[in-house]
């Protein structure tokens, strides 16, 4: 295949994507450079922030990769108090972040879903409607998604994790609460309810092939989502997938694969919002900036109170666990400046792909 020619395509076949994902060295650099060029042309050098609140590590699921899976009894469970959540929202306001992201383990009981509704309304009230809110609280019923949307959430991130159904069931228990179909239907429900819906996958999973990753990209394109969060898989010793830690690519290769996935998606979906994930930075100190240079445009600085940070260990050695929010801001500004990017303050930073679809 002729790389220079393919890089000017907007759509790719599965084989072409496999070719792009297998690039190394100079070829890989050409792909990343092209993605950066497309990003700068379509959405500019702006980076939007979502202050991250890791609301609760209580989870009804037992995903085989995730450190907060319900079967892991090696740490204590917490749910933040209402006041603590509101303090985080105020902190975000003080630092002039345009948006918050509330992430948590998955619970579907009414006590939890009503609490999120309440918190959404409170955050809207105390911020005078100024803070945009992304939720990432797993699979919920159509009714709950509607309730949360009406209460003020307008973006929702639910990664499909892998679009290969066989692989999906190698990384999730095979039972009714970990159903592939339910996850797909939840994504469709989010889109129908008017959210800027986001999805994504983990990269470098055991048993995952380049064809799987190419199919993941085609699935994301086909679903026409407004945003995407993808990141490297990081094995956690308290999870069943740890057994396969020697059978996955090295951290550097997983990060490079993540960068190539981001770059390919930027070529196919030039105007979506794409996160430079904390996991990128966890496996390499400059991973987050590398992701920005490969086409990502969103960063999620962690606002979770210090006492909870080490209990939201979906994967080990999470970057920034000890960061203080105000220091984060200074170093983020200057780090991004060195790569010619600029943090945007005080704006929601909605997906351009989504906004243009509404018009
Ligand atoms: N309960 C919510 C939020 C999950 S945590 C939900 O189901 O959507 C957010 C993301 O972290 C997950 O979607 C998953 O892709 C990622 N994640 C979990 N464990 C991981 C691991 N060991 N390595 C890398 N990413 C992981």
C-alpha cells in the first residue's frame, strides 16, 4: 500500500486500517503528523478540560480487567458525600474549568440513580448553569439516561471496551449483567436521548489483534459518536486478566498502538472530541502530551479529594494520584505550551462534530 496516498483518505477499509496500525518508525511518524495536521485544520490547537470526579468505587459488576470489580475485596469502598461533590464543582469553577466529568462504578439501584440526579441539579444550581457535565456511570435504563439528561448531564462516555464479541466475553464474565448487547443498546439509548455520546476501547488487551482494533475504529465511525476515549490496557494484579500480563505487548508498544488508534480516528472523524487518557500518562510520563500530538483534544485533570484517590484504582500506579489541582493547572498550561497547544478556560468545549450535526 502507498502510505503517502492513503494518508489523504477520509475513509479506510479494514485492511487499510490494519496497515496503518502496523506502521512503525518513520511510517508511524507520518501517520501521527498527518493526524495532527487534520486536527489543527478542523478544530485547532485548543485543549478542553473536564475536571474529573471519581464519585464512587462501589460497583455491581466484575469486569475481568478492572481493579474496582465487585469481587476485589482488597480495598475499602467509598461514595463521596454530597458536600464533597459540590466542593469539587466549586473548585472547578474557581479554576475556571468549563466542564466536569463524574465517573463511578456502576450501580443501577434507585438510591444511586436518584442521588446522581440530585447532584446534577445541585451542580447546575451552584454553578449557575455554567459547568458542562459529562457522566461516565455505566449502563443504565433508557429512563435513567433521560432523567439524568433532564437534570443537566449533556455528555456521556460509555466505552464498548472491545467490539469483537468473542473478545468482549474474554474480558467480561459471561452473565446477564455483563451483556454485550445491553452495552450496545445503552450506547444507542444515549444517542437517542440527545447526549453527546462517547465510546472507546482498551488497547493492548490479551487476545486482541490489529483486525479487532481496525474493526473497533469502523464501529466507532459507524455509530457516529460525538466523542471518544481510548487508552492502553494496564494489568491490575487483583484481577483475573493479570494472568495474561506476559502475553500482551510492552507498555511502549501499547502506548504507540494507542497513538496510532487516535491518529487513525482523527483522520476518519476529524471533528469529534477525543480524550488524552490518564492511562497514557501512567505508562509513559509524556503519554498524555503524545496523545494530544496524535490528535486528541481533551484532558481530564483529577479533582477527586486526596483521601479517595488510591481507592479508585481501576488500574495500578495511576498517574497524578498525588497531584494538587492548582499545581496541575500550572504544569498543564506550560506543558501544553511547549507543544504549541492552548488550554481553553471557561467554556464547555462541546464536540464540533455534534454541534454541526444539530444545525
Ligand atoms: N463504570 C463506568 C466507568 C468505568 S472506568 C463504565 O462502565 O463505563 C472507565 C474506563 O476505565 C473503563 O471503561 C475501561 O475502559 C477503563 N479501564 C478499566 N480497567 C482498566 C485497566 N486495567 N486498564 C486500562 N483501562 C481500564
